[in-house]
C-alpha cells in the first residue's frame, strides 16, 4: 500500500551539513520511503497535504528513564542526593502493576507527542515494569530499545537484587522479548558501576558479546559518584577501566553522560567502538558538569543526544539540542551540529544509520512533522526556529515505520 505526503523536507547529511527541499512529494510504500520528487508519480493516490509543516527524520532519544516521568523538576543539587531522595523511591512504586501501567501510559503518550520515533529506555529492576514498558512501546508503535535495570549492590534494600536473579531475569527477558516485535529490542541495563557488582557486570558482558545485544549504562556523570566508584573499585585505574575489564564495552554499548573522562578513557571507548550519549538538560539540572564535546569529537567517538527524563525535563528533542548549544563554552555548536545529534548522528551511535536517521529512499519511513513558517529556504534559519523557538505543541504528526502513530488535531 502506498501513501503520498506533500511537504517541505529538511534532512541531515553530516555533522555540519543538511539539505532542504521545499514542496516535495514523499511516497511511502509499506514501511519504507519509495521516492522523493517534485511531481506526483501516481495520480490514483490521495495526497496528504502537510505543506504547512517541515518534515524531519523521526527524532531519536538515546537515553531516557520512562518511570522517572513524574519526578521531572524535583530538585537536588547533585546526582546521588537526587537518586536517593526522589528517583529510588519513585522506582520502588513500579513494583505495583497498577502504578507502572498508569505511569508508562502517560509517559509514552507524551513521548510520541514529542515527535520521538526511536527511544533507548531504562525501565526499573522489576520484571513487570519492563513488560509494561515493552507493551506500551508496542501499543504506541514506536521503535524502542528497552532494558530491565540491574542493581545488586550499594542500593536501597528495596531496589537491591540478588545477583543470580538479576542476571537470570535479564536473560529471560532478552530471550522472550528481543525482536519479538521488529521495532523493539532488548537492552541489558546495569545501572552504573556503583550499583553493580563486578560479577554481575562481567557475566552480563560475556552474555552480551555472545548474543550481540545492546547494553546501556551511565559513566562519569558526577564527581561525587566518581569518587565513590573509585573507592568501591580500588583495583581499577578508572571508571572506564571497570567497564572494559567487565567486557561491557562493545560496538552496541551506549554510555550516558561521560562528562569527566580523561583522554586515556576516551581512547579505550574509541577502540571498543562504543557510543556516548550527551544529556545536556540533565547535566545542567544536576550541576554535573560540561560535556567534553571537543575531546569526544577529536577521539571520533559516535555520540548523540538523550533526554534523560526525569533529570531531563522534557522528551522534546529540539529542546535538548538547544541545551546542547547553550551548555558549550569551548565548542561553538551550530544548529546543524545539534540537529545531527538527535537524527542521523544518533542513528550512527545505534549502528542504524543505514535504516533510520534521515529520510531517503529505501530507509524506513520515520518522520516528524513540525508546523513551521516556510517563507524562507535558508536552512540555518529553519533549524534555528526548530531548536530555539519550537515546542512540543508544534508537532503535528509522527509517522513510524510508515504508520501514523500520532496526530495533533488542534493545529
């Protein structure tokens, strides 16, 4: 089945380049882009007129905590205090199915309203909470890489798992759910080094490598956290060395934050071909520090943007691109750079740039339509408006895998 959309198209090409095509017809066949042209190639199909919008590739969020949605804006001055005061008590409540169902439903609803087509999602330690998140992602029709959080040490008693149970539950969920739906994948999720024993991390790393799974964790976010990690893993030379020794660094590893890494650590990450996720809103909110963008670029490490809800305050990815620009004192981030970081650059971090991240023939039809004035062909102006002045309310439609998953009937 074919569909044709008449719109204005803005595509990322590279870190500092994009392309704009005004008033084009995008033809979708089944779940893929068939063609982009100036003329209608099949007059038998009704054209969907979206000419009041700019069409962008579906937004990609590389790091978010779906069950932290209700604690957005709950302030503490640094990470560990914030986790203990707000995050852990909130995650505890997701052991109750009624609460996890309620929370996942409103969070995923907001996620699609934000124009996000692909998200990497942390659940909590509870199997029911993971299954609820998986089912909600499936119901909404988005792409998602989701994991059950793993925590077996240095955590509140109510969130501390038995090591064997944590590993076995994660493997069971991987075997049951990974690619059960072609849009959804399982991601092993040891929370961070401080809450995971080396035994848990190492055995997880071995399984992940043998099964080519995704893995997501946090690294070097906050100075207090880093000092605690050093004390707990006194035989390791660095935060990154812990993960390297545990075989957690793979081409399908996503390392969130990565603020205080030295160049030796960055070299280890580059050699492992792992990716980094930049969460500027969260970093600013918790006063964690400035992302070393220039050094990460110099080390040629793939990276993209994450909302990090709930230390991040919104799922809307152009807002996080805005924060990326605002939060760099050393590197002059352009709208092109920031746009790339939640589209094609994020797809490259996921090793999926051949199928998502830009709107090209043969790629999957993941498209976000933003209602914008289109009286200019200047790409920088269009992108600047997207990043600096647009809001979630400007998202008019979201298409994922060729299907409409959200439509804003109010604009």
